[in-house]
C-alpha cells in the first residue's frame, strides 16, 4: 500500500532526507547549521527528481519529532505537516530517542537500549527502550527529562544486558562502570550520527503490524519538551 515513503530528520545541524521506493533506500544529506530552511525543499526536490518520483506519488511521510535543535526541528515538522495536508497522505512522527535506539540496535544487535541526549549541564533527555518480538520499540512511558542523580538511580537498578547510547561525559561513564552490579552489563556508545533511514526502518516495522496508518500518527513524543 505504501510504495513511496519519505522521511525527514532536522534534529541536528544536518538536514537528512530518505526516500524508500520499490523497497530501495535513497538518501540526501546536507550540513547546514541554522540554514535548514534554505535547503530542505531543495533536498526533497532533488531526491524525488533523481528517482523519477512525483510528489503526488508519495504515500506516507515520516519525521523526527525531537528532542533536538528547536528551530530546525520545527522546520522539518512544518514541512511534513504541510506535505501531509497538501497531498492528503498520512504522516508518522517519531521520538529522537527511539530513532537512536533503532540505530544502536542495528549496530550491536542488543534489544535493550538506554538512550540519552544531553539537554544542558544539569539535565538530560532519557528513555529505556526494548525491541519486542514483533520488532516494535517499547518504551514510550519511560521518556522523560532527568537530572543526573535521578538518571544514575534509574540506570543502576536495571538488570540484564543493555546498550547506553549518549553524549554524556566520560566521568559519568566511568562512575556507572564502577557501580555496576553482577546482574547488569552495559555497553557504552557515544551518540551516533543521525540518519533518517532509521525512521524508515521503524515505519516499516509499524507497517508490518498495522494494515493501515491513520492520517496523523504520533508515537513516543515527549510533551512539553521545549
């Protein structure tokens, strides 16, 4: 049903566009700090033109909802909203923390993921994700804004094997390693570079478990995050 899917990620200094058409993935990427508005439509036009796809051929849209850069995120979300309205096609918004979990799983094969994005010197965005047997990420209710003390408390009560993907300092990583108990093993990964391809991968798994997507479909969005 959804032969042509377009995904946008503008949560960082990069503008990332991914097109899935006939089960083939195509990517466009532009480093454009504070200039996403200049390039986003050009990149969309370029990726569609290269692959002989018309705007009217798109069936489904996806985007990163954040957390991330305030202005650039809203440029991406507004673009997806406008395209969804104009083309009368559904859209799916995904949490940045879930997108990081997807990339971490692809890299390690481990299905238990702790995702962290630094907010400021005192707070972090935090989530615990688990990939279930259907390939879907479970962890919506864990997404929150935490101070570092509460973050450490949540980490150290876990059990099993986890991956922690974050941009926290080496000192905090060292502290966590010292405090690990015998029932908990954590592999540490520095925050991975973003890719809108992970949005497509998550959407594919959603489609495998849903026959039809509602016109406005959001999952794992952190309310009042900005």
